[in-house]
């Protein structure tokens, strides 16, 4: 009941234990997937009635453990080899510091070197992000037309992580960018409607969790393409090319459609309250 869900020992710990174990197993191979899964689970717990104070306490403990894990990984690199990748992605996302000036004997002043090994290495590391920026800039507000984008020809695997930028290049920021974003928002509202009609609590939370995870994954992919967050490697559901992501998306939508099929009764206020009580 709702009283047990608000109790930390009997309602929160039995749920968070398996969640943290699963996320800890995913973390060494894919940090972004573990983070999205943890956010989705905590969102469902909040919707189910868990106290915000309990969720904040778990978040603070998780951040502390993650910082300790980074410290251990820095001392022992073989424990988490992916930590170096995380650091490089965050470093490439942060604003570049002013390059070190060198003394020029000809002019008698300190000057900024035109090129350095570090800047060339950063350019190679940021190649995907820079090409995505170029694609969005070329797209503009209005569409150029399908197949008229050229940035994808200079980038390896353009149909995976950065496909949102190339959609904007061909279809414009309004139709390609906002239009695709609205489709995911409509999908989420539709899933919320399905969950509100469901009488079984498990089915309602299952549909809500799967839908929230799909939309959150899409928002993460779009945020990376427009350089709002560091590169995560998350694909764009139903759009990006990839077998594993497509399998998960189809299975999730199939489960949601099956839950919708079971909703034979018309939507009512009582059913909505019962589902999320």
C-alpha cells in the first residue's frame, strides 16, 4: 500500500537494491544506459508515492559512491577502462581554455601558436560533434530537401548517434527538429493515456516506465546532437540504425500495445486514480 511505499526500510530499500545492482553491472560498459535506467526507475518511484527526501538521500549516496569509484579507477585504471573515455568526452564538451602562449623572437612578444599536437588531437576527438554542428547550421529553419544533405558524406556512421543533426540538415529546424521532437512528445502523452486507463498497477507502471525510457533516450540523443550535453552514444529510437536498439524499441512498444489492448473499459477518473494510487 501507499504507507509501505513511503517507508524507507520496507518500501524503498527492497526496490532500490536490485535497481542499484543492475545499474552497477551496466555501468562499466555503458554509463549513459545505466544513468538513464536509474533516472527512469527513480521517476517511477516518485510517481508511485515515494518521498522526495528518500529519493534525494539515495541520489546523494549514489553521487558519493560514483565519485569514490572514479577515484579508485584513477588509481587503478584496469578496474574501469572506460573512465578515460568518460573524461575525454567531458573534456571535449567543456569550453576550451585559452591556449598557452609562446615567446616569438621575431616580434618580441608572446603569441598563440597556430597549431599544436593537443589541438589536433582535440579536433579528431570532436570530429563527430563538429560535423553535427555544421549539419545543423546548413539545415537552417526550412528544409533543403531529402537527400540534399552533404555533411553525412564526410562522417563515418552518420545514421547512428548523430542522425538527428543530419535530419535537421535535410528537413530544417522546424520540420525536422521540432517536428521529430513533437512526435516523441505525442508518443509519451499517448503512453500516459494508456497507463491512466489501465486498472492493473503493474501494467500501468510498466507502460509508463518503458515509454519514459524511450523518450528520455530520444531527448539524450537530440541533446548530444545540438551540443547540450557530452556525447553519450545513445541512439535515436525508431530512427537510428542499429540492431540492439531496434529490438529493444520494438519489444517495448509491443508490450505497451498489449497493455493498451487489455484496456477494454472506457477511461474514467476512478480508473486513473486507481492505477496510480
